[in-house]
C-alpha cells in the first residue's frame, strides 16, 4: 500500500492480526511511485472523494496498468469496464473484494492488454496538442461572446 491516511494504523493492525504477509506498507512515495505503478498487476483506487479528473487513474493508465476504481466523481468516466479496468460502487467493500479477486484471477497477459488499452487512451485523449486545442477553443468561445 502506497500513501498515508487516517486509517493507516487500522490497516496495519488488520494486516498483522490476519497475518497478511503479502501486504507491505510503503508510506508516502515521491520517488519510485511511477515505477511501482508500472510494475503493479493493477492499481486499486477506492476513493470516497468526488474528484473531477483524478490523476491516479491517468497515471496508472499512462504506466500501462489496469485500474480498479470506485464509481464516484470522475473515476468511472475514465475507466472502460473490461477494457482498461473495472469499477465498483464506492464504499461497497464486498464488491471491491469481488473485483480484486476477478482482476487477480486474470493472466498477466490479459492485465497487460487492459493496461495498454488505458495507455493508448491517455495518449489519445490527454496529449499536448489536444490540450492546446481545447484551451484555444475556450478562448475563441469567450472572445466570440465579448465582441
């Protein structure tokens, strides 16, 4: 688990009590986060916050990693279920577990294919030329209304 949060002690205690030897708590990562995401079979974004355009999804896809994300805010708009990841209802722990199991059961090749689909989408929809075009379009619309 990368990052820190208010429930970190609770998670550590749970992992210890259940002898989850395969869970490592990495804390806040500045250096190495991109490499960790790129090496992951998939990332889990169990957000409970309404983020418009969450970078965690984009960063995972840019690294070629499939995403399991909560259906809240802009997350479900960035994930094509079955293509570049899966979604679940935010706060639904049972469904989250089912989705983790479903992705864990997939072959590395299938998960890489999902990750590459996400990477292609990020490159197609979030490139510099498209960004400039969109910003210029906003300026054109504003200027048309003021003249």
